[in-house]
């Protein structure tokens, strides 16, 4: 509110009666209007001590003018405050439910209370926004899910974030404590957010579409909730079609149920030779029974190839091979094609080591059986070294024959890798970090994941350094 200008009052002579009542002629201008479209003026008689109420904003988008009542607005932490930031490997594998080709890249990740932002690798990532036309990739964490995954990538320490819009991201780091810290920070941010998104006019229409068989036209008038005249005919057609189509869909469901109930079982198809037993993803016992041995043939071939041309390779087993080539090798093995690892297409020894690690990682039950996991953990906690070795040896002797024989030949091979530490830079500790989570894990992940990972590494490291005492026949 502002008083009339000098130019407006100069041409008028003040009225003495007005001064006697302490009033003045005022000119009111709406300060909240844009482009002066809503500005207005009027005269009124005011006493000296009365304040003029600010004009009401009549903008049509004002929430007070809406018919919907927003009852689910929940107070959340300040969404602008950065809770965590740093470099991680990121791969987007789905966009709006559509699967994408996995492509890992280093990103600077910024976590706030409600969202995550991915910037391209830069020494000053905060300045990336200042580049013309550049926008960081943003992930809304409201309603998102986060979980560890070992199936989506051959890399270790990978977890997946799935948003309500159908976007899926993989995040990874080789540093164990760093990726655990990121996992818990993101999970805590998701847990603090409401499970359902706030109601807006847009996602309200989306919920209506999900809950009804009627497809609402996109040009529906948001004020009257009535379709425009030219589209009323098509809406009536959709209503009639939806009603008549119900019976057809019920018939299709009925036929599918009958087909599923009559389809042959997996065992029947395998007996008829229509489906072959696969090497990857099958139980170790079944693979050995199929091959009439106690150690899978694929494991022996990989070990022989690595010992032939990989003992001196820097970072053997730690460096990841090309995932596409590893998957190709897996396909060849599962199809029972004749495998020659000396072929030029398997020339990269990291492809062979990657495939071997994938074989053990995809066993439905790991090489160290679930039933003995807690006992191995308790054994590694024993302070006396001799007693600790004896406890581990006794547990190893309880293993089923395929597990024992496979474990013995694998650890004998890894001991040869560690013996070349001065060349390949792979010590028993490094091999423990690589193979710990691969060879043994709990049946159900709990909150003690970081502690379990530490014990897993220590168990493998001890069995490598004390191989002769654990797998030998002599007694203490």
C-alpha cells in the first residue's frame, strides 16, 4: 500500500473537514499482481490508527482456491542440504521401466534429504551446473527401493536403486567401507521420506488411470473435469469398449490358467532332453553328478589356463574382464559346447578369471555351505592360532565331497598365485578380499553385513596361509 503521489494531490485543495476527522484520501495498488493487470484504485476514508489489510491474492493457482484437500503433506528435512557427496561408479540399467544397456561411468554423486544428483566426472563438480545447457541427472528418492545385488553385475559391492517411476541405477565401489557408508546413507534418506508421493493434480490423474479401465484423455479440462466437446464421442466409445472387453479378458485368463496347469514340469523337460542342465547357476552337487566327478570340469579348465599364462599378470583375479565376453563364455559353457580356453577369443586372462568367479558367485548355495557359515565365523574368532587352525580344519572335513575336493584344488591354485606376490601384487590378504564374499556368505543378509565381510576375508586368508595344515593329513 502506498500514498498517492504529489502529482495526484497537487491539483486538489485539501478539505478542512477531512483534516478535522483525521482522514486522508488513499490510493491502493495490489502489490502481489504481475504486469499491473490486477492493479486497482479506490478512495476510502480511514482513521489515523487503522491499518489497511493487504489485498488477497486472487491468482487462480492459489492453493486456497482448489477443491482438493492435501492431507498427506509431511514435514521432511531441508531438501537443499547436502548430506553426502563423492565419487562412485554408476550405471543406469532402466529408464521408466525400459531396460537399458549397462554402461559404467564415474560420477560425482550428491545426496540430499529427498534426491540424488549425478554429475559428470570433474574436479569441481559443483561448478558443472554453471555450464550452458548442462543439467545433472536427478533421482527422486521418495518411494524408492535400495538393495544389494550380485546378479546385475560381475563387479563386487554393487547395490541397486529403483525409483517409483521405473528408473534403475547400479552404484559400485571397490572400497568396502565406502560403499557400505553410501548404502546406509541412501537407505536412511529413503526411510525418512513418505512411502507415498504427495498428491498433485498430475499423479492424481495417474492414480485414477491405474485404478480404472477407462483411459482418460490427456486434454481433460482440469477445472471442470469434463472432456472437451470434440472428444466426448471417443470417451463414450471407450466406456462401451471397456465394458464389453471384460468378458474377453476373463476368457483369456481362463485359457492361460488351463495352459499353465497342463504344461510339463521342468524335470520332465530335462528327462526328455528338451532342456539341458546348465553349469552356471546349478548346485555344485548336481554339476558333479552330471559330469561323474567331484570337481567341475570348467573349474579345472580355468585353473589350468590361469596357471599356464596368468600367474605373473598384475592384479590377477582383482582386475575385472570384459563383461560381454565373460557372458559369451558362460553361454558356451552352458550349451555344453567344446571349450578351448586357448582360443584367441579368450585371450584376455581376466575374462577367464572373471568367468571362474562368476561360476562360484552364482552357485545357489556357496562353496562353504550355509549350514556351516556361522561355525566358520565362530572358528575364526578364536584367539589362539593353533586352536583356530584346528577348528577350521575340522569344519573343512565336514564338507560334502564335491565341496571339499573343489575347495582343495581352488585353494591350492590360489596359493600358487600368492607365491608370485612380488610379480602379480596379489597377497593372501588381497585374495581373501576378492574371494571372501564369493565363496561364503550367510543364507540371509542381516545388519551385520560389514562384520561378516571382515570374517569372510579372514577365513579365506587363513586357509591360504595355513593350507598344508588345514588340507593336509597330519594331526597336531
